[in-house]
C-alpha cells in the first residue's frame, strides 16, 4: 500500500467513525470531521500532512507521482 492510498483510507475511516460517533454519542464528534477536512484542505496546498510522515516512517512507499500507483 502506498502512502497516498493509506492517507485516503485513514481519512475516510476517521470521517465515517466521527459521523457514527456524532450520531450515537455526541454531536461534538463532528469537530473531528472538520479537523480532517481542514487537514486535507491544507495538505492540498502544501503537499504536507502529518499522517504522511507517519506512514513513511512506518516504511510505506510513495506512489512515485503516477496516477496509477506506479504500475
């Protein structure tokens, strides 16, 4: 799995989890959804995200810039 795919997977899971928690536990969990959205927005402009650094430290590789994951 590449860093880019792992990032999309993590962001999607966190958004869905926070929506479920907002529905069943507390509406304040929507702040987590907002945080993920803002982080993705800033990463679109800066090309830097803390999660990407963590995934790289875990040994995941970048896709190499191709749209098809280097295939």
